[in-house]
């Protein structure tokens, strides 16, 4: 079996290493789907339709420059009662960016989201690639809940078949989980195969997806 550079299931020791980040939620009947890297005209619209089938809500971590390109897609997302979070303006990798550059990029995304009325309640942030230096995390963490995950869907991995991607995704379904999909051009091929069956499996297990605004976001 080939080794992959990411883990589908976040190990407990990683959660323990970064206790100030939100990895999962205490819940017995909900799951928290999140979609990164949008908005995207086809992918996001597809996701919104699929979520509607199960009266599900989700959280969309948007890239500022994409919001500028497709503000109407984000407006539709908000009007359907979903949550929106900050994913930087240009999808920066924290460990490859200076403190100043990174913070400015986060703030730029915030201004763009604010302009379209996407910021409601607690501010949510997800670092692209999950990468953040200690200094960046401390600064961002003052204003934002830093939302990580415990079920990373391999929809971005072009070497993973949709079938195998779905199998792993379903094997990791559990109450309280924060799940990451990607509503981007790159992932759409896999996303459209995986998401419908994933949502059905969630429903079959008696769970429903909710937006992160519906819970208390205290880190563990
Ligand atoms: Zn991303």
C-alpha cells in the first residue's frame, strides 16, 4: 500500500498537541460538514442541492479572492442558512508565510466576507493545509475559533478512486465529527461521486449535518 501524506482520521495525539483548536464537537446526533476553497459556481451549487435533500446545514471556509469572483454563489449559500468561515484571501500556507503577510491575508479575506454579509456570530477560521505557526495561531485565535477536523475526505487526491475515497469517508462517520470536503474545481470530479452517498450514509446512521454556529465552540 502506498503511503499518503495526509491522514483521513486525525489521531488523538495531534488533537492533544493543539488543544486550542477545535477538532470535533461533543454531540450524539450531529455531524459538522465543512467545505473548503470555494465558492465555485458548479461545485458549490452542487453541494447546496445535495445538502437540501437532507435539510442539512454546513460551514463553508471560503477563499477571499474566490468570493470576489463569485459573490452571488456565496450569497445563495448564506441565504440557505449555512455558515461561512475565513480560509485566507489567497489560500496561504502559514508555514511558508511571514507573520505580517499571513495576518494581512486573513484580514483581507475578512473584509471581503464582511462586504457580502457573510460574517455572523462567532468568527471561524480554517488554516489552508492545516498549517499555522505558533505566532499566527495565537494572533488569529484571539478573534477566531480555529476549526480543524477529524474526518478529512480525500476528494482533493487525484490518485484516490472515488470508490475508495467514499469507503474511507464512510468508515470514519461518527457523531460530533468535523468533516472536510472541498468545493473546488480540482475536487469536483471526486466530490460529485462521493458526497451524495456520504450524505445518505450519514442519514442512515441517524445523524444530521449542522452548521458550526449551532454549537458552543470551546476547544476541548
Ligand atoms: Zn484549502
